[in-house]
C-alpha cells in the first residue's frame, strides 16, 4: 500500500495574506530551515535510509517502499532553487530524525520550480492565522503581493502607545506599528526581550544571529522585510542591539495576540 498525505497546504501568497507578512520574510524562514517546505511526490518506488548509532558505530538501515504524498525539501535545496528557479531533486529528509527518502536507483530526478513549493497546514499550527482574503482583498500575483500587504497594513494600524506581543514574538504591536515577524526575526526579538529585563539589555549581533540560526551575517538583512524594524530595535555603531526602552518602560499589555504556550 502506498503512503498518502492529505492535500491540505498553503502557497506563499496565501500565507503572506493570512499572516500579513511580506513574501521575503516567509522566504527567509524557508531558506534558513525555520519553516518546513514540501513538494508533492507522485506515486513511485523510493528507498528509505535510516541512520542508527550503536556505540561508536554508525549503521544504515535501507528499505524500499511505494510512496505518494508530500515530502520535505532540504533548506539547502530551497536556497539553491531560489537562485536557479528550477532544479532536479532525488533525495528528501524524512519527518523523523536521521532518515532520508531517496528515489530508487534508475528513477529519473524530480524537476521542481518555486511554484511547486507549499507549506503544509501542520507546519503552521503554532502560528496565529487569519482567514485568507481579509476585507475582500485578493492576491492575483506575486508581483502585486506587496501592494496588497501595504493595504492590509494601513487598515490594521492601531493607536499609538499600544504594546502587545505573543509568546513567540511573531505578532508584536509597538506604538502605531504592527509587526508580523517570521520565525527567524521573532527569535531575535525574543532574545532582546529576555535581555531587556536583565542587567545587560544589549546583545552583540553575532550572538543574536548565532542563537537564532541565521545564515546572514548582518542584522539588517534579516529584517529587510520589515521597513519599520528600527523603531522597535535600537543599535549603536559597535554591533550591539537592544529593544526600544519604551517597549519595556511603558508596556501595558492589553491583550495577548496569541495564547500562551
């Protein structure tokens, strides 16, 4: 019996609409492995390779199976695909650790393009999503996505001095700005928030990037999808970053934007 996966998935455009995020912020999370990305694999014979560690020895268990359904794509392949626009794949990570799915020897590679990439519903279970097409807006193409998001942003502006945040710091309101951060961006904001209540509120950018797992070497590259990020995050000319003092000093959280975990 072949394996089947439910076709419950979202495209880049749909997630950007539901999360009020720019497409680039989502792509950044995909390319850094912070957001799982899948493609649909048609029915074919594949080989499963599982790695076992016994003492100081590494053993590989191989099995053959018929598979049809979604398979994950390695982050390194995502980065390559966004450079090439189209590429051939034949190996994919399993959902379980130390396991890989490989097309059977003799089977042609699978050719994929960026339009084949989807995000499964379960990969977004920790995010607070709003129904697609809020206010009747429709995303007709990737080229028009930024215009739609700007309209959404203007419709959702809040009065000044309101400060809210969720447990993961992916939804933050500070003053008149509403931020919908990607996983990578939220990790950095959370680090700064935790540091702000200590005796050392400033963190060097190298430590922030290392702890968040970012591939970039520059903070501004991580936040390039957030034009107003410097209103929330302060920095000096020596590589140190910290949350705006007003975020902590005048914080009056009226409502969490997501349930605490």
